[in-house]
C-alpha cells in the first residue's frame, strides 16, 4: 500500500524550503491589531501589526507542549522551551506497522541530525503505558528520540487523528511542514535538512 508521504515528490518537499525562507523572514498567518491612528488632515488611518497565530496548520506557531517524557523528564516545545531548536513532532503508536517502518528507516538517518534537530515522538493511544513505550523505544534502538505518553490536550491542539502524523517546527516555532504516512531514507533526509536550515 502506497503511503501518503511517499506521494509527495522531492519537488513538493523542496517547496518546503521555499516556504521555510518565507516563514523565517517573518511571514505567518496573522491578525490585525490597531497600532494607533493618524489624524493628519482630518483623516483617520490605522496601522496594523502582524501577530502570529498559534495553530496546527503550516505557517502557524506550533502549540505548546509541556509534558514529561517516558523517563519522567520535563519536555517543552513552544513559548516555555528553554532552548529553541528545530523539532520534528511525530505521532505514533507501538502497534502501528507504518510507525515501526518509519522508525526503522529514521534510526539510520537521525544519527546525522540529532545534534541540530530535536525529534519527539508522542503516542496517540491513551491505553499505552510509559513502560510499554520504553520497551518499544529500547527494542527499536531509538534512544536519541524523546518519547512521550499520549496526552489528549496535545492530540487535540495538533488535530491528530492518525498515526504517522508529522509536524516540522522551525527554529522560530513556526510549523513549516505537516504530513503523514511512510517516509523513505531520502525523504527523511530532505525533511531533516529543511529543519536544520530553519
């Protein structure tokens, strides 16, 4: 079965680089706020200020994540994060065969990016325990990835309805790409390179 991510060609992912340039330059979904009025010559004019919008779409500021990982350590992404680092947020379940395939491929790629890009895997299944997830992490050899138990608030904030959902969050906290499905080694490298350059 062909996955959703594999339908994206290298050209489509290259578009993410262009989008990254636009978003890094400060372009984002915004709302206008009155920044003041100018009553010159009896006319009222209003200036507007662009304010980033938090949401789960490309161009939005990624919703905050403030949770404990499966080892009991604090993990933060967003306004409360101490270090601003590009991050790939991946939603998985231990029973998902596509996730297992994604992780098996990623394991050989992420070693080249782990110092520059964070990778956090959040479980979508609230029935799975920290112990189950830790056993999965160990079995898959994914010790450099942060694993977090399912959290309903985070799933809701990110609008996640299926496993293998991915959010690429740039250095400035903006979502630069989102998608789901399987990824081959080349696609993982393109995605992680885009994040690294954000």
